[in-house]
C-alpha cells in the first residue's frame, strides 16, 4: 500500500500539530490531551504526493486514516453509472473507519488532491488499546460508531430523496 510515500514516524512526534487541528477532528474532540498522546503512540504518520490513492475501493481494510494536512477526494464506483466523487475532505477527517470496524472491503477510494500528511491507526493497534487500556479503547470504539452512524445519516439524507424521485 505505501509505495511512493514517505514514512514520517510515530504520530506522537506530531502531537503538537494534532493538537492544533483538534477542533477539526471530529473523532478526537472528546479526548483529553493525555488520551490523545496515548492514542498517537499507536499511530504511524506518512506523507503522500498529489494523486496518490490512500484507500482502494474493494480492498481489505484493517486501518483508518486521519488526515493531518492536505485535501483528499473520496470516490465510489457505482454500478451502471461509473466512478462518482462523493466527497472532498481536509485535515481533521478520518477515512476508512467502517472497514476497520466491520472487516469488510473498502467502500470507496480516497485519492489525494494535494500533498497530504496522514496518520494510520490499524486494527492491531485498536486491539492493543482495547487490551491494554480498555476504558480508552471502549471510548474510541463508541466514538467510531457514533461517527459511522452520523455518516450513514448524512448519506441517507443526501441520496435517499433522489432514489425515490424527490428533488434534493
């Protein structure tokens, strides 16, 4: 997955930068600075060039990505329609949490629109946090589930009216 990108090291070395954009990171806004430091010790940071595919639709997914800087396009291959852009995201957004949780194939592809720095949190890291710090791990799982539920609601609001012939 990580060819043509630069490994920047552990996310804990970027904790100051993460704290600067914390207001934009919906996933992490209910965590204390100490909890963020612990979680960042389980993440690895990378830098990707423009037009780099961070996540491939259909691939196995065992990690989520936290965008630290840059811009990413999320696109979906829709049967009988083709590839459609479904979102553009900036720093502070997480991608891939659905596959991290349900172990299913990636729902969409995520491609950088500009040079992008990001942190990776793997399923192995999630399992380690759950074993070593169950309270923090459960808090993270709850936040991930809330985020996924909100995205499902947003997607339903956006697309269901067009499915039933009602203008958006």
